[in-house]
C-alpha cells in the first residue's frame, strides 16, 4: 500500500485539488508525517492544482457566461450567498472562499461573471492559495502524530477515522446549507 501511495499519491492529490483539495491535502499531510509522502511536495502539488482550478473556473465564466450561468442554476442559494459575500467582503472573499465548504468552486465562477479584474483575481488567488496550502498542509502534518497514534501499528486506521470525521462534517455542512 505504501508503494502505491508513493507512486500515485501526488497525481491523485493534483487531480483532487483541482476542484477543491481540502480533504486531499489533509490526507497528504498525514501521509507525509507517516513518511509515505513529502509534505513540501504535497503542499506544492496541492497549491498549484488548486490555483489552476480556480483560474480555470474564473476564466470559464468570463469567456463563456451562458454556460457558466446554466451550470450554476441549480446552486441558486449558494450563488446568492457568494454574491452577498463578494459585496460584504470585497476582494477578501478570494481568501475566505478557500476555507468554506460548499462555495469554494462557486466564488471564482461568480467573480468571473462580474467585471472583476482578471489580473487582480489572479494575484489574490495566488496569495490565497499559498496561504491555504501552507496552513492546511502544515496543520495536517502536525496533527499526523495524533491521528496516526490512534492506529499505533495500523497507521491507516487513523486515516480511516479522519475520513469518517470529514465525511460526517461534510454531511453536517450540507444539512446546514439547505
């Protein structure tokens, strides 16, 4: 299993982080603590992919407004929340959205539909992504000792506990949003 993670872990992390990456980076941090991955490479891979994903969504909405609007129709309440956050927090919303489950992918789309400067978005997105990747990566790496101690010799038991906790939190957040 360790060899499989070492061979494919960074590729999986890159693909997962393109659309969000929160849970993937947490797992990579814990796996880095266990020695299966390198924390610096994990932070870099996740950060680059997350940045590219947000840029893709922003420019998708900017260049193809009708498609983006059709795509976002089923997320009416979340889009309204994204617009409220954009009005309330201004450019700071680029930093905030990295940590809010459920609207992380909608903020770049919503901002792409507006006349928001693409250069300003790119610069803020770069800073926000670096901050996000370093904070989440480092915290999950330092939490790795505790998480893996839960499994003692069976380090993947600790990862399974974390996965169950995050799935439960995701379920709770989805219930709150409705």
